[in-house]
C-alpha cells in the first residue's frame, strides 16, 4: 500500500493505520479486539526487499519491520486512541528490541498514511517525551507508509488460533490482560 491509499476496503469511511511494536502476533491480538477496528493484518513494511518472506525478515537484512495494518472507522475509534494504545502496550524506548525479540525487524515504528497522521503521531510523541511518561526517551520511528507486504497466512490471527501455546501465554496474554484493564471501554463486546 502506498501512502496515497488510506483506504483498503473501498469504503470511504474506513482509514488505515500501520504500527510496528515488536512481534506482530502481539500487536495483531491487541488491535483486533478494539471497537471500530474492522481488519488487522500482520505483515512487513519499511524495507528494501520485494515480497520478503518471514525467514528473510527474521535475518534483519531486508530492512523491514514486523507491522500490523489496521483498517478502522475513525467515527468509532480515533487515530489518537489507536496511538494511545500503541504507546501503552509496548516499550517505545528500546531501539530495535521488544523483550527478548532483538533486531531492526522488531523496531518501534509508525508508518503514517496522511500528513494528519504524521502530525498527530509527532505531537503525541513530543508530548510523551515532554511529560517524561517513560524513564527513557522514545525512539519510535515515524516514517511515511511504504509498500505493505502481508505476512504468510500462518501469521494471521495467530493468538486466536494458538492462544494456548507457551509463547502466547507468556508474552501475548499479559498484553491482553493490560488491554482489558486499561482500555476496557474500547473493547468489542464478546
């Protein structure tokens, strides 16, 4: 997807947001449960290799980040709310690292699709740094959206399909519990 295409569904009321916050399995699970979010796809963005595979991205040599592409209705959930969740559910102060996941593919990144998204993201980050919300400065990259490559099918809906696996229980479940605690009013009804 190019930055000029901010609508993946053909529905003019939908917009697109793209975030990298470590492993896309964790990110996808968090954003899928939000009211106003209609689609979340795991994929790769920001690199130089065309149609990269997961194996290639994992080497750290393609330049891509693991990202999620979120299709949402801004009348139901704002971009600002998506950013608030983005900032609170990962550590944006660690360069190329989230927990045990290390490498440029796990960088904290926001790929903006419009000048408005860029301005909102930059202002939000500046305000968080000004208020010293985190013990260290935020290192999140804010970059124009580039080509999004959807990850292989076995990466899609990973937590929903594999929630009982040890990785999901140890890494993703605590994020889901935090989401439930902090953003309960933003979650879809079961």
